[in-house]
C-alpha cells in the first residue's frame, strides 16, 4: 500500500515540478522578449511661418515634437509595440490658429500643430511565415499616402484604431485588409472620428512594375446614413533606357471611381493620375497630371484619410477638394547637392468642371532642401508660395527644422 502511495506521490510531484518548470520557462521567455526589445526616440524641432493675404494675422509656430516608442522582441511570433507622442510650443512662439481645438480661433492663419500628449501607437502583432496580424492603434499608409496615410508632416501624426491582416501569397502577390473603428486625426483628440472603414489593397509585382487594386469603403459611425466608397487600380514602374548608362524612365498611372452618400445626397466622381519621369543620375525630372473629378460642380473627389500635404502643393490650399473638382499639372525637378537632396516643383491648378466664376485656381512653387548628418540628425528648409486667382488669396509658407532619431 505504501508503495502505491509513494508511486502516486512521485507522479504528482513530477507533474507539479513539470508545471512549475513550464511556468518558469514561460515567464523567462516573456521576460527575455520584453528585456531584449527595441526602444527608440524621435525629436522634431520646427519653425513654421505663414503669410496670407486675408483678414487674419500672419502666423508663426516654434514647436518640438517628441515621439518615444518601444517594440518587444518576438515571442512565438507575437510582439507588442507601444508609443507616446508629445508636441509643445517652444519659447512662447505660438501665434497661430488650430481650428478644431479652438486654439486662437479666428485670430491667425492656420498651423495644424496643437499642443498634445497622447498614445501614438499601441498594438499587438503576430507575424509568422507570410502572415502578419496587427490589433490596436497603428500607422497605416497605402498607395504612397494618396488615399490612406499617416500625415507624418504634421507634429501630431494620424493613426488608426484598427485590425490589420497582411498576407504574402507568394513573392509577387500581397494582400492587405484593415478594419478601422477610429481615425485618430492630427488635431489631438478634438477631431478624432469613430468609423466603420474597410481598406482592401492588393499588390502584384510584374517585370515592368507593380499593379495595385484597391477598395476603400469609408463610413463615419455617427448614426446617420453616410458612405464614401472608392475603387481603383494603379500601375507604377521604372525601366532602364537602352544604351543610356544609368538613365531610367519611370511611369505611374492611377484611376479610381468614387461614390458618396450623405443623407439624401448622392454623388459620383472619378480620379486620374498620370506621371512620367527620367532619372539622369544626378537629376530627376517628372511631369504629372492629376484630376480629382467633379459631379456637375456639386461635389469633388475626396480623400479624407490621405496625407494631403504631400499632394497639390505644400501651401495646403486644397486640403478639401473644391466642389468643381481640381486639375493639377505638376513639373518636378530633384537631385543631390552638398551632401543633401533638393526638390523644386511647379503646380498649375484649374477646375475640373469649370464655370463662369470658377476656372483658373492659381499656381504654386515649392522648394525644399534636406540634409542628413552625424548619423542621427536631419536638417531641412522648405518654402511654398501660392498665387491665387479669383476669390483665392496668395499665401507664402516657410519651414526650418532639425530632427534627431535614436
């Protein structure tokens, strides 16, 4: 009898020791994943000046954005990313307006950099083989930011509370789907939007470039009848010129159709972008033509999730597409000089659905020089000057910044 008791006791002890050992190993693995993670810091000190021919005062802002983040090491495919973002006015230089937050409302021209401290990213990721899953607050950027982006130019960048799945079917085909239930916009929490958005993006690589098909079905979750559905396809690539050394030609074409429903109003509009370029080793020249179409002058093609500052001129005159639509003819030169990169662009704007009162929408010149130095530092200067037509006023903007990343 005692022998049986001793045997049962030994088995129970072994199971208990195994259980304790497994827990200890799990705790040890979890500790190692956390302790061997990667922390980073990103600082951006920027001065911005805005001068416009309107009734409000010229604006100036001297701000510092701090972004701290941490990503754990991988544990059986799982990892965690946490990030905090803070933006502060420096030396009292805050003579500007941020409309959605009510800061200096109606007093100065707009500089969309509110003071804020908030969670930038906070998501759990699972990555195994060809599958990546993300759950939580995250950055999403698609199609070069034209339809979905993080608005990273502003100090408080845009993120999304979302669930994302990315699957690489093979070396050529990748599928990405995201469901968004909140858009965390660039105005602290003052203009965040609850949503029910579906983003589907498919990329297929060919020998001549990348073919992309996309479907972005957006809906603001506010108990009203609304939707903004966009379906499109694009192709982007580059090829070397025959017998021309390092010379390459680039090409992009993008077409989309959009339907908008808000209450009893329904509109349809199309989008077109075409660009060709040539890279001559030290110099790149491009010509582009973009059309954000109109529905009989009552509605203009909309991209509310885009990094809008990147498109249609840096002076941000067309963050909202006019109801008459927008045509933008773009000439761009870029190259290297003094260890840095420069770019010069000219935009000629006009209405897609012109009328007797709205046709020519002005023109704009953009200039920028950026240089990286001492491994962790980046400095830059940027200038935009817009010449308006009709009721649109002239505007000049200049930026100076210093960035540090560790």
